[in-house]
């Protein structure tokens, strides 16, 4: 039985619940599928005291408006925000609902929040689904932006990752992971001009995990959750997804074959591996909620992501040969 405040919110929104996707009573975070005025929607609810999440959801609404304004016919398949608001102690958002399943599902305490474990029905569909993911990423990247607008847009839609590796304190990361990161730093520095050139800065979802890719009937796909939308290097979304598919060599291979088609893309992919993993080097132990520093360090040092980061200091080919 739901808390009274939640029940009152359902009444206020005229929401008729059909399915609970997530019910985290500890964090008071909920996701439901249901009906509002006979329209099927997704309702997300969390405490308004979660200021960071509130800010991100409000940003996502602004992102929807921005995407609608630019290149309306570029074909991006996405789940749009219909409305957001605050009722009592909750912040809520109503999103379009599309029948289907996310590529991965939430599996607390079993993996990287479940984002790295594909649903069984999709495991053998890499050659069907991956090309459609790439098509949708390329549609997202077609959102027009004039070069003179870019700096202002990057302020409005801030990047998820620092532009400079020095902001991550590479010496501390290296000590924590037991790695020398000099080669990684030097490679990134030598390729910054290419990596951050205006022609290589595109619209990005910036949270392209399998959990945010919905597979619809007929194996068509749609992207959800644009809370971290930004303008960044064109390989960021691709690389983020590739990292979360570390359990599935065939999926990674098809992604590489379809997207990394020249030497410049290889260099930018390598730079994105370094930049993302500087940012997320503790994600494996954090997502598993490991309490002790030594156990966390052991998990993070032995996870394949640490090996990807080490290989990125050597070559593009070295990354692909990590097992």
C-alpha cells in the first residue's frame, strides 16, 4: 500500500496505475506506467528535496523544447516529457509511453546497476538492434547548431565530463587503480584540438546506457532520459554505450564496425575511453555499494574498465583486445 502522499498525487494527476516499474521506498523514487485521460504515460516521482534530480528533469523539459525547435524532420526517436511539477513533497514528470522493454533492467547489488546486463530476449539480436541504435545516434547528432551559438549552448546544456583531465587529479586516479596514466594524459593532450574542434562537437544524450534504450515491437528502438543532454564530442554516447556492453563482445564488435570507420574516429574513441573512465573509475564499486576502501579498490582495479583505461594508453587495437 502506497504512502498517503503518493495516493493523493495519483488523484491530483488523475493517474490510474497499470504497472509499477520501480518502487524504491527507501529513496522514495518511483516509476509507474498508467493512464491519464485515457492516454498511456510514464510517471516518475521522487522527493523535491533531491535538488540535483529536479534540476535535471527541468533541464530535460527544456531539452525537449530545444530539440523540437531544431531540425524537426531529422527522425530522432525519443520519449518526450509531457509535463513536470511539484505536489507536496514530490517532484513528478509525465513522459510519453511506448510499449517495449529497455535493453537492460535495474538489478541492484548484482552489477553496474543492471545497466551492463542485457535482457535475455535481446542478447542474440545485436545485428538487428545495433544498426538502429547507430541510426538514432546519428539522427540526434543532426540537430543543427551554428558555431557562433556553441559556447552559449554548452553553458545552457553543460557537459557531463570535465574538458581537461587535470581536473580529475590523474595522479590520485593512477594511485587508486595502480596504473601509470602518463601515456593516457599525453595522448589526450595531443588530440585535444581534433577532439574539441567545432566539427566534432555534436548533440549528445550523454547517458546512453542500455537502460535508456527502449526496444519496441518489431525491434525498433527509442531513446529515453535526456536529463544530461549536452554538446560534446560525437563519440561520447557511442563510447559510453560500448563500455556498458563489456559483457557482450558481439555487441561491442558490431558497434565498432558500424561507427568507428576511420582513423580520426579511432583517436576520438580512444580519447573518450580515457575521459569517461577518469570520470567513472570508481563506478563498479560504488554501484555495488561496497563499504570498505580496500574492497572497493580491489573491485575497481580488477574490473575490465580499468583494463580498458590501461589499454587506451597504448593504442586503439589494444582496447579492442582487452578480455
